[in-house]
């Protein structure tokens, strides 16, 4: 009788490579988050500036570059109750619904009239800052979907005390098209309020390789898991975009494990590229 073949479990690739978790997790934060690039350092500096003097910030990047992860990582390190972080991503909603969502996040009962809603929101933001000494930080993600009506409206909402102060640090986070829209004449009043603007780009070769090496080390492995040529191939296929690198690296590690290899070589990486379902824009 032929002895049945024992197949390697796909999820046991972590044990083979000495990993406690995936090297480039979506929820990377703290020591597992790679922040050693010039643009991310610039973002940290700008974020700190808006903490010290609240105002409007704009963060843009192509999809998958890591803009949400970057600002989430910074926010996760803010101590409570010194800061109150409010994150909204339902930016395709109507302006009134966005303000209602903000009110709910602040624990308010949303008014049915815009004037009353604005008054309640502004009063609460000022109370947090002046009475509780808590800096409100509002992050509007996917901000490229914000309507022109909302953007035109936002300039007025940010006007506090006869335009003598700001009561919250507000970050608009979105695709590069957001920055292009803000340069339109119709949005000049809002653009004039921008105190910090940062654009993240796909990683250059050296930064990308440092990202992968950092991710592997943060996941618990002290070994080299990719050949130099495989790492170079990974960079070229991903074009320096971390989100794609995360998916492809996971697939490549599983492929090497299935082949009973202790190292991802060119062949394993190529097989991962061929089998992984990627969108047309990220295919080599």
C-alpha cells in the first residue's frame, strides 16, 4: 500500500522561516512600522507642527504607498487624554452627513440644521482644547472623494473666533488628485489655510529593500529570507509600492515553503507573481 504524501500546510510557512507574523502586515505600528524615509520624517515633523499649532494638513500618495498606514502609526503613539483622534473615511457622503458623522464621533447628538450642527461641533472642539487641554485631531481619509461643496464649506468651518485661531488639527488624506483640486481657484480660500502638505511617493530601491529587511526582522527572523536577485525582482514588480510588496512577499514565502526551500529564490518569486491575483496596474 502506497503511503499517502503529506502536504505542507500553507500557514506553517511562518514556522519554517521563524516568523511570528507576516513581515509586512497591514496593521504595522510602532517598532514593526518602517518609518526611515525622508518623506515619512517630513510627515512626522509636519504632524508635530500641527499639534503645537492646530491647523489644516494635506497628505497625498498613490494607492498602496502607505499614507493611511503612516498617519495611523503616528496617531497610535499619541497619549490619551492629551489627544483625541477622530478618523472618518465616509468621504463620499454628503457634506451634512460628514458633519453628522463627526458629531457622533465626538459623542454629540447631531442637530438637524446645519447652523446648529456647526455651532455644536465648534463648541465641543473649543471645549476639548481649552477646558480639557485635549488636542482634537481629525483625519478625513479618502479625501479625494470629498465634494467641491464640502471643500468650499470647510474653509468656513475652520474659521474660529473671528478667524483668530484653530481648534483642531485636521488632516485631509487622499490620492494626488486631491492636491490638484485644491489648487483650483474655487478652493483658494481653503488652500490658503493649508499649514502642512506632504506627498508620499513609491519607495526608491534602497528604501524598499530596507523596508523588506526591517519587516522580516520585526517579524522575528534574523535570517536572510530572499536572495539578492529575488529581492531586486520583488522591487521591480512592486515598483516600490508597499501594499503590493506585502501581498507578493507573503505569496513568495508560501511558495518557497511549498517547495521545501528555506530561501525565496528567483524561481519561487516568479511563481508567486504568476499565481497571485493582482490588478492589471501592478502586473510586471
